[in-house]
C-alpha cells in the first residue's frame, strides 16, 4: 500500500528550443524550495496531472497546469516568452513491492489527447529503460473499472481493491481515486480551506469524505456499511418484486369485480399468513368468497344443464315470470348502484377533507419545530405561535377567548409539538381507513355495475324469446347458461391466479426474513473494536501535534475524532469558523500527518505518501512550521515519503531543517529551463 515518487520530468517543445525540468524524490522528507511564480507549484500539479487526479480539484476537464506547460513559457536566459508546441509530463513511481513504472501524459500535443496515459513497466527516468509499454485512458467514464482504464491500473499498482459505494444518482460506483488522494495531496489554491474540504462532491458519492477515510484507515466500518447497503438494496428489490407479484392477484380480483383480502401489500417474514389470502366478490349487500360463488354458479348450471332446452311456446310462461324477476332485480340493483355512488361521493368528500386537514397539521408541525429550533438558538418566540385558531377543528376562536382574561392555558412548544403530532397521526390513520373503505365501495360499485349490464343482457334475451317463433329454442335459457359459464371461468381464473401468487411469494418471504434479520444485526454495529482503537489512536496523534504546533483556539485536549464522521470535533461539532485561520492550518497538518503516522502502527490502505504545497499558510508561526518539518522527517525511517513545496526564504528553511533527515532542493529562478534535448 505504498506509492513512492522517484523522479518527475517536465518536457516542453517550443518554437525555438526545448525546455524542461527534472526533479528527483528521495525517500523520507523532501523539501522543494523556490520563489513564488517560478514553477514550484507546477511541479506538484504535474504529479497530480500525471496520475490523472485533477478531478479531485474540480469537475472541470481543463488541464490543471499553468500556461508554461500549455501555451507560452518564459525563457530564463533571455526573459522572453516562447510558444509551447508540445509538452509532456513523465513520472516514475514505485510501489511497496518494489515494482517501478513510468507514467507519461501530454498536457499539449497535436496528435495525442491529454486523456491518454502511457505506462512503461520500467524505470524510464532513472535507468533509461523504456519497456513493457501500454496505453490507458483517464478522465473518461470507465477509467476506474475497465481493463484499459488508467485508474484501474493505478489501483492495482497500489494493491488497492476499490469498494463499491452508493451514489446520489444512479447505481453504486467505485470509490474513485479522486476522493481518496485528497488525504495525501494538498495543493495550494484550494487545499487549505478545511480538514476534508478537498474531497470532491461532484462525483455524486454519498458521504464521500467518510467513505474515503474508512478506506484509507481500512476500517471494518466500511465493510459493515457496504454490507448494510447490499442488504438495503436486497430489501428494496424484494419489496418491488413482492408488489409486482401481488398486483397480479389484485388485477385478477378486479377482473371479476372483487377484491383480495389478507394479502399483504409489502413483504412479511412469516408465510403463509394465519388468515389465508382470499378473493371476495359482492353478492347483494355483502361479500362472499370466489369459491362460494363458484359453488353457487355450479349448482345453478347443473340444474340448467339437466333440464331440456325448452321451445319458445313452452318457455313463454316461465320466461314471462323470469322477465318479471329480472326487472325487479334490475330495479333493486340499480337502486343499490345509485346508493353506492352517493356513499362514494360522501366518502370522497370526507377523504378530501382529511387530506386537507393532514396538510394543515403537517404545516403546523413544521412551524412548531422551526419555532422550537429558533428558541434553542435564542430567538424570541412571541411572533411565531399565533393561537387564533382552534388546534383541533381549526375554527377561528372568539375574541373573548383570545383576550388575556379568558384564562387560556399556555403550553410549551414541546407540548404543542406533541399534541400536533398526535393529531397528525390520528388524521393519517383515519385517512388510511377511509381510503380502504372507498376502495372497497368502488370495487363493489364496479361489480354492481357489471351485474346491471348482465341483467340488461338477460332482459333483452327474455324479450327476444317472447318474440321468437313458437318452435325455436328459448334464447333466454341459452343466454343464462352462457353467462353463468363465462362467469364461472372468470372466477376459476382469478382463484388460480391467487393460488400461484401465494406460492410465488413463499420464497420471497424467506429471503425477506433472512435480509431483515441480517440488517437488524448490523443496525446496532457501527464500529468494530479495532476501528475504535484506530480512531482513538488517531485522536492521540492529532492532539499531541496540536500541542506541539501551538494550537490556541481551543484546549487541544478537548479535540476529539468523531466516531461517526472520523473528523476532528469539539463538543460534538465539526471544527470550522470557531478556529483562527492559522489554527485551521495547524489542524490540517495534524490530521493528515496523523493519518500517515497511524499507518505505521495499524494496517491501512494509506499510500504512505504526503504532498503539501505551501504548508505554511496564513503566516503560521515559524516555530510551529519547524516542528512540523521535524515531525515529518521521521517518515523516512518508516519507509514513507513526505514532500513539502515552499517559497519560504532559503536561509530560513535551511535553519528549520537543521537536525533532521531530509532531502533539500532549492531553485533560484524559474524551474523550467532550456534543455539539451
């Protein structure tokens, strides 16, 4: 899990002569010193560019290098600007297994895109071995997943297996390298605003900073979070699959004018339920099961089939009696349909009123919560709660009751919030019950309407029988058999569909039970004991550094590392505006160097690399900066590498480095200079 920089080479082809710079990086502490605007930051930005990590800086696809690498560069010898024709960045790197590779990328080239990265599996810059070449792509979709993606290669080079993490939109994605490297690299322009302010959000990864720290520290919480995410996804899929299967039974019931009873809308762990799912169809003023209706129709059909189809002249007396019965039933069913429609209209009006009531209560609940929050923050509350309406029926209260002498009992915001919540829950429950009632009545009305049409067909058949020739078969008798057979077939189809649905839901219930049990076991688990040990040790490392750096905004011993967010906090709040600018810089030093030092004691995914551009921000005390340098110098003995780029005066830097193991590189003038080739 190590990334060591070995050598950086910047090469620029101009319209007059070649230019460039070479910078070797030794293990341990490396201090690169140069004056401002001479190319110091360009060198570290070139490292970011070579590794395809500019996405950690912004969503822009613009080249993150100054114009000296892309358009015009100043010649130190003449002071004149010359045009850049082509340029390339080469970076030689080494991993923890001693494997060396050289990466090449072009900021400007007439034929080669900046999205192309060439990798030589050899030390091209230090040993002039340019072998085992392969090209990869970067900054395009798939760069972290596909075989030819450079970030997939780089993750493999580092020995990292990037976890899948949830995104705000779309399916899960890998924890992109752009979200991880801000814990190892701080560039000057955007990097010093906050402890984890550099972790990009434009990649749409949920809790990107938290996921990055979990990965770098190799916390088991990351595995727990991923397993929780997998289980939640499984539960959501089971819910959708259950609803899809159950909807087939509902559709089958509606096709015969009925409804399904005892079939849960959402998955359940116990299956089959104690009350078996059934389909009910209306009969008169009540409901009975499909099986009972099929039995009734079967008996009636058996009687009709056993009897000989009468001729019209023989059937007339019976048909006339049947016609009277049909007309009577048609009148009764029509009245029932009208009553159901009136009841539905009244119920719908009541349901609409409950919905308006629910919306009003929800708004009152939000206002009360806002008022309570503002009260906790010190805001006066007199203008926030206006008791001009009755909290129950919302009718305007009489002026006599609103006067101060009415003896009304005042309640606290907490009491008001509780009362409104109770009313809201009651209204929601009433609404759900009424919605079920409306649905049942609507289905019954549809079934009654279907019966009206059936009776109307029977009436027409009876009348046709009475008008038919005397020796013809009774149309009414035949029509009655056809209607009953059709109804029986539809009921049988609905019953068979329900039986299949009940069978298909059984394995879903078992999977649901397994997933819910596993998820419940994870809900109470956030940190393993080893995770908490790591975070507590990180806290100790951060606090000890803050003391050494002269941190003054708060007592250093009161700084804690949050066990939920893994960031420095004070009294449960993230540190930000309550710190001075210089103390925020000290906090960033302490946190990032703390992550590096923690990797020496515990297993982690840290790259064992830290690059800081202009770490002495906000005129931080020179004594604190000297302490930082001395502490960073211990990285060499641990096989780590720390690179500082600074524009501090040469004499001051040399004095600060006395007594440390380090590599010091100081430039006078521009870093980019004329080259021999």
